[in-house]
C-alpha cells in the first residue's frame, strides 16, 4: 500500500508528460473522460464542469453554483439567513463551503487566492487538466 | 497636488499620517451635466481626505464612475473609483484601470458588485468574469509588476492604490475577518466597510481582526451613514441584502415623526452617536461616510462628531488632475 502511494506522484507526472507529448491523443482522451468525470461530480457535488476543479479547497462545494461565479469567497450580499442575495430560495454556496471546509484537515486552503478562470476549459476533464496542464490546439480549443 | 503622478496621492498620505482618515461617497453623474458633480464635490471637499464614486450601485445605471472621478480630481479632490466585476470582463477592467490612471485616478475600490437583479434592468447579462479579490490582484500586478494579466509589459506602469470592501454584517460571520486577510494577501492597501448600524456585531468583527493582526497589515475605514427617514431605514433592512439595521434605530426614526427637519436631525444624531462609539474601537484607521443621495449631510456630521481630514484641504482652485489644462472650461 505504501509503495503504491509513494509511486503515485511520479506516475501522475509521467502520465502528464505523456499527455503533453501527444497533445492530440491527450485532447481526445480528455474529451472521452470528461463526461464520466463530470457525471460523477454533477451527481455528487452539483459540479458545473468549469474544468479547473477547486472542490477540495471549497469544502467540496462547487463555487460555480454561485450566481456571480465567485471563486474566492462570499460576496457582501449574503442574507441574514445565509441565503443567496440573487436566489433567495438557495443557500449561499459560500456559507455551505465555509461550514463544510471546517471538517477538512486542509481547511485553510479556502484562504488561497484563486487564479482567474480559464473559460476555454469549460466542459473538459479537470483531473486530466490537472495532470497535463491545459492541452489546447492551434485554435486555442481544449 | 497638480503634478501628474505624485509618489503618493493625498489619500495614501492621509493613511500614512497615522491620524484618523475621513472619506465619503458622492454619487456619479445621473445626467450629462458635469456641473452637478462639481456641486456635490464642493459640498464635501473641505471635510474629507478622499471621495469615493460608486459604480452603478444597486444595479442602477449612472455615468461611468471614472468620468465623475476625473471631474473630482479637477476640483482638487483625490478620488477613489469603484470598480465592479458585474459589468466588465478582465480585459475591460484592465483597460479601465489604466484609463482611469491616465486621468489622475490612483485609488480603486475593487468590488464584486451588487447583482443587477436588484436594479432597474434585471434582464442584463451578468459578467462576473473575475471576482473582487482577483481584481485586486490584477490591479496589483499592473502597478507592482508593470504587467497585464497576459504577462505583456505596461510601459510605464500605472500608479494604482487598490483597496477592497468588507461586510461584517453578512454570514458567514466567522469567515469575514479571514476574507479581509485574503484581500490583503491579494494586494489590497485599504479596506472600507459596509455601513455600520449594529455596532456590537462590528466590535466582534474588529476584535477578531485584531486577533489575526490584520489591522496592522491594512488600514480599515468604518462605513457610516445617516438615515433620512423610517422608510429609508426599512428599505435598507428589507431590500438591501447584506445590510443590518437594528429595530431600536428604526423605532427612533419613527418616533422622530414625519417632519423633514426633525427626522433628518435625528438621522444625523444617530450617525454621530455611532461614530462616537466606533472611535473607541482600537484598530480602526478612520471613517467612510456614505450619505446616500444626501451629500450636504457630510459637513454637518463632521462638524458634530469632530471628524476632520488627516491632510490639509486643497487650496481653492487647485487641481489633482494631470489633464486639467485640457479639460477645464
Ligand atoms: S450570496 Fe453567496 S451564492 Fe449568492 S451571489 Fe453572493 S456569494 Fe454567490
């Protein structure tokens, strides 16, 4: 078990290099894998398939369900009952994220300043993007 | 004051002075008459260190805030332009940051922006390409690294002084002080808070801010505002998400009756009382007055509460605008 875990990071790095070496195949694999990955994440976390997953930093709550698609924490409009300023019937995504993140051992990850989103990656596999980096074709498509 | 890019603007100088700083908000033009903005500017000019101009607050369209800010600069005021992520993508934000700076505007309050659903054009497409913290980071990158988001060089880089807002009155309360820290991490150089009516809640917030040492990393200005009528107070409580107006205040406003002079007097008195309580809270760098559509109240509040600008007011006829010779009538 330990050896398997120890070998995981180099294996991922190797796999990422492989995908980068053959970007066309990488993109095809990404397109094939995306529906499966996203289906699970949609069912489990209400994923919005942004292709740049930060679920683990946000208490496993998809921040893209926020009507303002905020990735760095709640806006100033959260209602007194913790509901969203835009959709009063919905609990604010970030109220949930903050509460859930307290259970995670890496809870302070929620304080990391996020990079602006790359909107081209919407719909692609976030896991493969993480391994290989974005694999874009000549026309900048994933 | 009239040099094109002084090393520090008056607002930054005020914050560096260590004395309590006073800023206030002035509406952007709601018509094509620059004189309206000049008139408001002159009402507040001698009482504050800097003046904020909001960006389509509540989702109601006004003139671009940087345009009104450029007029304020001609009036000798150091303007703070609000910039929201609601109406502009990252390209427009970068070009507005640079464009505003060309007109002598250095201070930018980076905001997410009230959603248009509360405004008069709710059918608009929301943008929200980046969020307020990423906007702070973009402004910092432009100014400090001299680079656009793409990595391309900006020559010469703009001289920006980015800041951000904080709302201690919206859940999750425990997260709010941490969020201020996150904004400072991204590069925020000053913080202006939502209007304080619930002083107890604000005290708790500031206690946590001091525990985290954030007040030593960034100057925090407490937002205050006079209430003009019971109706206005109820509107803020019920219709403005993220605002907390305690019932005792609403009862006091109701008790003041309907006569304009009486209720306005009471509104200003409440505001001054809140300022007096806030003055006792350690870790605050000053006050930010938000006299919603009531700029003439600023002088009265400052007079009664003894608030004075930390820096000396501009000489009459002076200008902080690098382009004023061309634009001035
Ligand atoms: S209240 Fe929460 S979910 Fe709603 S827009 Fe603000 S941050 Fe997003």
